[in-house]
């Protein structure tokens, strides 16, 4: 589906155009066409492939989905794959955005449902001074929008980690914490696999040998690169702390286990003493004088009670109960 | 065994030729010979070694099997070793494919049983426009076919991991999960050792200093490289999650153990109380008035039942039972 | 808030100036202006952005906070982000300092409360010979001051580790040690994320391709780099020992557990022997001669006592009690 | 001890020569001297040091043993240290071989007992065409021989790992497996420390900036490099699987432990029920009608038997027994 | 304190000189001054700073101690920090040595007590041929002496590891082994932090871009580098094996625990059977014929003995006892 197809001149919107008109706007200085597609079919895509001269392999990647983030140069043109990550019902969902940027055109291909880039276009159109930089600026704007959407995801993961940390030293939550930590680790890796290769891609767009198209917008790509670096650092921290938390969780289970054991042992000892005493007075010896005492029975119960009470008090003091 | 020996001109199939005719087709512009061998013996190989001028060490590697994936340059010619990985009965099987590609010829040597490359040849012959690029394109087509066969293997490993993950938080499956995780880790490493060095090899065929033979097919090799990168990323995720799952498994065992312990402790306490009460009324004191009551016995049973029931109810509430 | 705005000539303080006078001091050899801001609002910042020609993206970073440490070049000017780490109530607090340094000016922007840089300015003014190096020397002085403040934090973390180490082989402290180790690991990572990127930044200011501004102060930046390297090494040691300590902690828990078990087992055996003996003499056989002995009962108690005592002595010798 | 001292011309063996004749064969095109020493004393070594002009530090390394594998250039000459690893009685033994190769000479110095290189010399002499490449080819042949002897060691370690893997999921073998895994890990590291630095050394003998001596034998050194790479990959796999196996071993111990616990708990419950019933009928209440029944006793035994049997059956069904 | 201050010419000792005479020996070809200081005060140091023109930051580092090992170039001069590690009472002690080497002078500054370098000076003076290389050779000789002192430390750590390994599979030593492993790991890291940065420093003194001062002594620095590499490899092995040993230790604790459990369970079962039998014959049924048998009591004891014996024999056979 063609979402938008607009021509721009010197950073200002000229007008919405039809696919067949695109040719008229190509190859003219200060002009470029910005097309946005959403889940295009092969035929729609073929039209743009021809008019913009896109490479067959890149087109295939853009349509197929499930690519890893990357930046490829085809002559003067750039081809970038990015992942949009959104958090829905505690699950991370990934969508793919492919951007073709060449002299005079930008073509974005968005797969899967998810938020579009109408906002990005509007913001760009409000700043013609910047949009004048042409296709490279649009590429930056799209990248920046996608990367900005990673931050709430990172923050959600950080919040999840903190919530688990609050639980981890509390008894009886080990199983639940473990499931959440495993899940967290998995999501962290998913986010990392979206951000890290994109960071590598961004690193090619400023500094050393920069493609001609992006030479004037280097500072913007450095800014995106920097954002990705922050995300990576945050993700690494979450990942490392999650690993530590899993280890700590195991230790906590063992410590709790030990405490249960001590408690159990203490009660077993108390019961055992009572059992032995009852056993002794249940023996059938002919000559057991205390059996004939009038107060023998209550005394026996008292002795048992005192013995158990004394043990209880000792174990309490030792912290076993 | 010689599977095929065909001459091509400008990307079109000329005809099947005999080994001794090969010389006539070498050194002619726009022509090349594509030979496919399967488990060749030393003599067959020697013939091709001579006509194509292959290096002794490379020929040895191609025949011996058990090499690691690699790319070697011998003058203008390229020599590549690849691993074919197939999943049979939950086990990974590895076959070796060696490809010699030089000006005017491609020679593929496949060892061990397994799927051949007839499909690859047919697909190439359907696109003479691409096959015109000559031996480099054939090398790409073979590489692409082999790498494409890695994907179902990766998917099978991912499915196995997911199936283990579903089990891991279920009680009583720890032993089986552990065996499967160990097996999974081992297979992951096998796949990694096939994909990673091949990725390094592919990286030499585009970008910087590219062998003359492959200069016009760089974009295709970049595509293969990209596929290998995706496989590596997937394999790394599986590997890291498998390690985490092994740790989680241990924690789950400990947690389950703790629960069994609590259950055990609770029942032991209940039984102990009943035992003590029976012991007390089994004592032989002369003066134990309740022993002479008419309802003494049923009352005693009632007291024991109530005591046990009360403990049961408390342990239940505490989650120990 | 503007903390200071001072003009310098040949390393000597000229006088405090107003914002609107700054222009008069720019572009003059041997002169520079050093401005210090604290939590500036957008308007204050905009004034300096104009007079010094600061890049929009850098200004945004300086005001927003929460950036990662970095060094960026904008033409001849440098832009650096640093983290101030302070230890308050056993928690690490991070503040951000941004420094813009260009020909003729230095502008530092400090966010969040925390110690200012009045000391740094005073020390610089006492050494006009060094301050003559201009903005680069001020940048160094600020960096050096911030990095110097990392050392007490590192030392506090080391002291914490040592204090935990003293506890770790003591029984019954596992839970508390674990909480402290987890906390320590977290703080270590926070400090690392402040120091490591700053080290990378410092590495660009001496040695190879150094920005023109800093060419004469390379040795000073190498010194800062060296300090950061020491901090990193210390942090890595703490981190690795903390991981080991967590593992050791788990082993200690298991060892303690085993000792409790042995103790429990020994007492259980002693009690069991007494119970069996009492049970035997409680049997109702008609012909049990010892039951009729006059000293049967005390002898039975003696036998029970001796049996238990002997077991106690054996377990003691075996180290179980 | 001088094992051999032979002069070669154009790849053909001329004749065995004495130490003092060596000079006559140096500096002549197409000729070289190949000397093999075994545990030489200082005096023997001094003679060769002078005639070949060997560097004092290299000579010291060759005689002292216990060096790490390395390649050093001294002017036009090369000096290489290699480790020979042999498996004797399940232990790895390491011997050191030092090779000096310069224009016109090769000198190998073998320390410690172990297999010599007579085979290598014979094989070289059978192929004068290759031996013509001179000292560099001899260096290659020695390297190749040593590296080839690593493979049986790797295979033995792999076999050991597989044998442990077969044991690891079997009950009651944890202690033995652990000892073997620890031993395996240690041997793996020993082999790695022999192979890895040698691989680095080999990497300097082909490809980029190659010493003049080896320029014509690059493909051979690449082959050795490739073998070393395979060994490293195999060693890494063993190492990583050994680490995993140690973790799995711990989990298996915990799982087995848990099963023992359940079994124990089940039997304890069965015994406890019998004990309680016996205790109840051992109470001394005056009015316990069943005590006076004629079949009371056999009925009581039946009840106890049925209760225990029912519990046994339930535990069996639950998999605890 | 000034330990020595000697002038050399062409590698030969001229004579001991006073600080104020140094100037006379500077700037003369083939001559240099070698000064050794031990815990100098600021004033002593200031004198040398002036006469040799040392950089203020380097002087500060040399006096302050607690620096990390490093090599810095100040114009033509070199400044190196090294750590001396000695083993005293099973603890590693670190001292700092700073060396300033420039054209015509070497100045070593040793902090903290510990062995001096008189031996080094004597050995150098015995070999004027080598000492002719001037300050660079002295720097090498000092480095070599310090690095040589690392070897006994490495060997002590290896011996400690081996001694722990002998203990680790022995029962009942887990706690002590753990403390020693933790201590070993800590010392390993300390040694590594001394050796690794020094290795990096040494790597700058041979091979690529070497400071002019050291150009003729590259082979010597390569030798030191090589020693440091060996130390690093040994340290890495110790470190990795220590980590493995900690894991193995945990497994051993768990295995031992399991064996204690089985033993405990077996005895519990034996006791339980005896208790039940005694309980049965202690029941008060009117009609229990065996109670009235003359041999009832000894038979009952026999039955109990046989039952317990049979269980004992079965547990023994199963390896539980």
C-alpha cells in the first residue's frame, strides 16, 4: 500500500504526486521524492524498483522481512534495514523498516502492523531548513524516530529488572523471579540484536569514509549513533545484572532451604525427646517406682513439657526457630 | 564420480562435454566449464588437477574431507571449503563441498552422501543474464544454496529451544531438559563452526581487496555474508539462552527440592504429633484417669485427629502442603 | 544559573564580565572566556549558544542530562560529556557535566546538585603559566577534577568488598553478604559506565590525530587517561572478585548446609537408638526376664545412656557433632 | 648430541658432513646445510652459534626449554620455538623444538626425550622438487610434522569427552566424571597453549609481510596455519563442552539428590503410618473393644499392611518410589 | 636516598660522581650517568628533575607510588613505571619502580622496601660490550630483573593450585580449599595487573615504531616481552583452572552431601523397621499368641536383628552404607 508519495523542493513540500510522475522530479537539483510504503505487494514494489533503479537483492530483503539491521551501499544509493521494537502485553514485537535513499529519492518500506511515520514527515516539513539536506536527512529522521522508540522499551526492561530485584531477597518468590529473569534475558537479547547492528551501520555514516549522500548530515548520524550506544550500554547492564540475579536467586533458594532444614531439625529434636520419654515410661519393667506415684503422670507430662520447652528456647536463641 | 561436465557460453549451456574436451573450452572469453564431482577417486581428481592446474595442497583438502570452511587464493584461482549441514533423526550430519573456481572453470567436489546441486545448476541455467558473470557467479550460487540449507537447521534448533523452554518451568522434567539442552548446545557449536569461518571467507569477496574473479559479483557475496551473519546471530542467541536455561534448570531443581522438603517436613510433624500422643497414653503410670474413662479411647483418637487436622490446616495455609 | 563568567589573558584573570561583553573578548589572541553554568534554563543557554556558535545537538545533550560520557568534535570546537559520581548514604549518585571548549572560550554546564568547580578555577588561577595553554587546559583541569573524585568512590567500593570478604567465610552471614555483593556489582557497573567511555574520549586527546585545540596539552590528557585506566583496572578487579565471591558464597551455603545435615543425622541416630530400646522393653511378651529384675529399670536407663553416649562420642570424633 | 648434519644441493642430499666443514657450504646458491641436535650441551651449541651467527638470546631460549611457542626474526634469519605434545598414560607430555632457519642453513634443537624427525628428513629427501625451496621448506616440514602429531592428541581428548558424556546422565558416576572433566579441561588448556601461539607464528609466514626466506613457500605455511586453526576450533569445542558438562554434572547431582529425597520421604511416610497404628493399639485405655476381639491382632496387622500397601502404591504411581 | 650515581663511558664505569657533577657528563657521546634512588624526598628529586629536564607529571607519578605499569614518551626521553611483586608470608607485596631514560642518563626511583638493583648494576658492568648500548640497555636490564622476579611468584601460585587440586577431590576439605582458591584468584589478578600493562609497554619497544633511544636494543625488549607473555599465559591458566576448581568444589560438596543423605536414609530405614516391630509387639491385643511363647522374646529380638541385618546388607550392596 502506498501511504504517501510527495515531492519536495528546497526542503518545502511541493505536492502529492502519482507513481508515474516520479520520473519528472528525479535528477533535478534541490528536489527529491519521499515515498512511504506499507506492506507493499510485489507489483507496487516493482514499479518503484524500476523508477529508482533499486538492486534486486535489496528489494527482496525489503519485501521478505526477517532481515537483520544493516546498511548497504549500492553505488551512490544507500539501503538500510531497521527493526521497530514495541512492547505489547509484556512481549516485544518486531517490525521491519527498509529505507532506500539515493540522489533525489527516499523510499521507506514498512512491514507488519505498527505505528507509521506520519509524525516524522510532519516534523520534517515543519523544518524546511533541515529538510533541505535532502534524502540523507529523511534517512536520519526515520532512524532517529525508530531509535527513539527503543528508549521506552529499555525503560520497561529496567523497570522489570528493578521490580525483580525487589523480590529477589524476599522468601518464596524464587520460582516466579526465575521465570521473569529468563524472560527478561530473552527480551534483552532481542533488543540488543536490533540496536547493535544498527549502531554499526550508523558508525559508517559519520567520521571516516562517509557515503557522498550523507556528507552534510554527519553530526545527525553521530547523534543517532550516540543514542544507540546508550541503549547498548543500558542493555548490557540489564543483561549482566540479570545473569547475576539468576545466580543470586539460586543462592537465595539454597539459603532458604538451609533455614527450612534447621527449623525442621529443631522440631524433629523436640518431638524426638518427647517420644523417648513416653517410650521410657511405657516400658514394662516390674520395678519402676515413679509409675506408682500419685502425681507420676502429671509430673511425667511436666518433665516432657519442660524438656521440649527448654529445647525450643535453645533453638530459638540459636536462630533455628 | 563425475556428476556433470558442461560447457557454457555467455551464460547459455553449450553442451555436455567429456573430460578430455575441457582444454578446448579453456582460455576463451565468455566461455567456462562447470564440473560437478561426487566422492571422486584419486585418478578422476588427478585428471582435473592437471587440466585446471590445481594446487596439490588444495586437491588434498578437497579429497580428504574433515577440513574447516575456508577460502584460499592460489594466484587468480579461488579454493573454497564449505560444510553442508543436514538434520537427520535429531542429529546434525556434516558433508563437505570443495569448490575450485578459476578463469574459465568451476569444479565442485562433494564428499559424503547428501543432497546434490542439480537444482542449483537448473536455476542458474534459467537466468543466463546472471550466469554470464561466469565462475564467480557459480561459486556464489553454490554458496547461497549451502547457506540456505542452514536456515531450516537453525529453525529446528530454535524450535527445540522453545520446546525445552516450555518444559523448564514444569516440575519433574529437569533431567530430560538437561539432556536436551546439552545436546542443543553441542549442535549449536557444530553449526557455528560451519557458519562462522564461511562468513569470514565471504567477507573477503566484497568490499575491500576483492579477488579479480569476483569483482563483478560483490553484491551477491555480500548477500551471502549477510545470511551467514543472521545465522550467527541466531546461533549466538540459542547458545546464550541454552546456557541460561541450564542455570535456570539447576535453580528449578533446587526450588522443587525445597518444596518437596517442606511437604516432607509438614507430614513428618503431623505424624510425630500422633506418635507422641499415642506414646503418652501408652505409658504405664498407675494413675492416668483418662485411661479409665468409658470414652477415653474415642476421645484420644479424636484429640489425635484434631491435632493432626489442625497442623494440616496450618501447613496448608502456609503453602507447605 | 550563571555561576561565573570571567575573562583571562595570558593565563591571568582579567575580570568578571557580563554575558553581553563576551563578544569583545572572542577572537583575540591569548585571551579566553571561561563560563560556568549550573542547571541553566533554555534562555540562558540560548544566549551562549549564539555567542559561541554551539551546535544545536550538543546544546540539547548538555541540557537534557542522562547522556553517556563522550567527546565530540564540531569543527575546531570540542564538546565533552562527563559524569560526576558521588557516594551518598551507600548509594552512588550521578551528575552530568558538559563542557564546550573552542578557540577563545570554555563553557561548563553542570546539571543536578553536587559539588561545583570553584576549587578548580582557583587552582588554575594560581598557575598562570599553565592556564596560558587556554581552553584546552581548562578542559583538562575540569576532567582531572572529575576523575579525581572517582578515586574515593573506588576506594569505598574496595573497602566494601574487603568487608564482605571478611564475612564470607563466616557462618550465617550468607544472605546479608549476597545482598551487599549484588549491590556492589551494580555500583561497580555504574562507575565503569562513567569511567570507560571517558577513557576512550581522553585517548583521542593525545597520541595520534589530536584536535588542534589540545595539541600543546597532550601530556596532561595522557595523565588523565592513565588515571582512568587505573580506575578501570580497579573496577574490573572488584567486579571479577564480586562474581567469584557470589560463587564462593553459594558453596559456603552448601557446605554449611552439609554440616547442619550431619549434625542433624547424628542426633537423629542417637534418639533412634534410645527409642528402639524403649520400644523393645515396652513389648508385652510374657517371658522377658529382665523386666522382673529389681534393677532392670535403672539398668535399662543405663544401657540407653551408654548407647547414646557411645554414639555421641563416635560422632564427635568423626566431626559430625 | 648431533643427530645429523647433512649438506643438500638443489634439493638433493650431497653427503653427511662434519661441523667444521659447514662453512664450505654456506653462502653458495642452491646449497644448504640441515643440522639436527638433540639435547645439545653448551659447547656443541656454541660451535653452531658461531658458524651460523645465531643471536645469543635465541640460543639461550633453545637450550633452556620451557619457552612459549613463537617466531622471531633476526635479520634475514628466523627462529621458531614449537611444543611437541604426546599423550602417555593419559597424561600430556610436552617437549620443546627450536628451529633456526637462515639463508643456507636449518638447525633444529630438540629437548627432552620423544620421537625424533628422521621420518621428516626421509620424506623430504624423497621429494627433491620441494626440498629445492631450501631452509624454508625444511622449517615447514618440521612444523607440519609437529602439528600433525597434535591431531591424535585432540582425538584422544575428544574421545575422552565423549566417554564422559556417555557417563554424565548415568546415576552414581558424578564424582568420577568430575575428576575426568577437570583433568580434561587442564589438558585442553595445555594443548591450546601449544597450538595458539604457533598459529600466530604461522600467520606471519604467508599473506601480508612475509620474511624473504619464506616467500616461495607461503602456500605450505598457510596449510599448517589451517591445520592449527582446526585444532584450535576442536580444542575450543572440547573446552566449552567440558565447562557445560561440569554444570550439567552439578544439576544431575542435584536431580539425583532430589530423587533420593523423595524415595526417603515415601518410605518414611510408610513407616510412620505403621508406627502410629502400633502406637495407638499400644495405648493403655481400659475400654478399647478391638483389643479383646479374637481376630483383633491379625486384623490390626492387616490394617497396617493395607495402609502401608496403599501408600506404597500411591507413591509408586507418583513416581517417588 | 641516593643509592648510586655513576658515570659510564663506552660501557665502562668511569667513577662515582656527585649530583652537581652530572651536568659535565651529559651531552657527551658514548657517556651516560646511571642514578639509583630509593624513597627519595621531594628535594632530592627536584635536583634531578632540573638536571635531566624531567616532566613534572612523570616526577609526580614516580614519587607518589600506586601507579599502574606504563611507558610514556616525553620527547626523546622514556618514562616507565613497573611493579615489583614479592611473596612474603603467602601474601603478595607490590613495590613501585620508576625509570627515567633519556639520551645520556638513566634514573631509577624505587619506592617501598624490597630488594634493590645492585646485582643488576654489577652484571651490567661485567659486560661492557652490552652496556655500550647506553641508557636503553640499562632500562632493559632493570625490566629484565623485575620480570625475572615474577617467575618464582608464578611458580608459587602454580604450586598452590596443584596443592589445592590434590585436596579438592578429598572429602571434608571443601571449606579450606574454597578459602585458598579465593585467595589464589585474588593474587593471580594482582600479578596479572602488574604483568599485562608492562607487556603492552614492552611491545612498544620493538617491532614497529620504536623510540629512537631503543632502536639498537629491540631484540632485548622482545625477549622481555616474551617473558611477560609466558607469565600472562601461566597466570591465565591458573585463573581459569581456579574458576573451574571453585565450580568443581561446589559439585563435590553436593556429591558428598548426597552420600551423607543416603547413609542417613539407610540408617533411618533400619531403625524404623526395628521401631515398628517393637511397636507391634507392644500392642495390647488380648490374643497375640506369640507373646505367650516361652521363646517369644528372644525370637522377637532375632526377627528384629535379622530384619535390620538384611536391610544393612542390602544398603551395603547398593553402596549407600
